[in-house]
C-alpha cells in the first residue's frame, strides 16, 4: 500500500522483463527483519535454485540473509541479495 514500494516493485519488474529474466514474487507481511526471514524461506521452498533476491527494504534483506545462514547457505556465493 506504500507508493514507494509499488514503484520499486514495478521498476524491478520492468528491468527484469527487459532482460528476459524469470521472476517469482513473494510478498512479505511487513518491511521488517522477521518478514524477510519468513519470505525467503517460503521463496526457497517454491524455488530452491534461485540465484538472486531483490528485497524492498534493507530490513527485509537482513532477514533474508539470516534465513540463508540458518539454512547453511552463503551470501553471495549461493545467492545474491539486494536490499
């Protein structure tokens, strides 16, 4: 519901479509660390071989990085994460 978040999402979508890159979206409940952690785990269940994640906030990316560490995977070696 936040305009800046919608603008970020649309900008990423446009760029990835232009590069012919497939996209899977997972919507976090909030912009917080816990939501980033949960969202990344959900994403990996659906797409275990993803190579990169774009997070709509730095807090989401911190949660995503924590989830990767919990799963024994390395950032950026196993997956790239942008906040």
